[in-house]
C-alpha cells in the first residue's frame, strides 16, 4: 500500500486540479493551477509521476541583498 494517493477534483471555479495526499491527510503536493478538463489534470499528475521519481534535490541559497 502506498503512503500517498493522488486526488483529482473540481474546484469552485469549475477547474480541475490534482493533489498528492499522504495517508495521514497532509497534502504533499498540488497542481498549483487549474485545468480545463479532468483529462488534462490527470495528464499533469502523470507527468509528475513519470518525471519526478528520480529528480535531484537542489538546495538554493536566498539572493544576496
């Protein structure tokens, strides 16, 4: 069993979004934008699944002032 599940839902503006929810209820990630169709939202989450599994972690420093 996975520790997290992708949820696809329609927001109050009629846009479709996805979020990745840990089994404890915490939201781990979200689409950050609305999609015009449920199909496009699912394509967006599949892109995350396919492209981020082995993504490197880069630590960025704050800009110098």
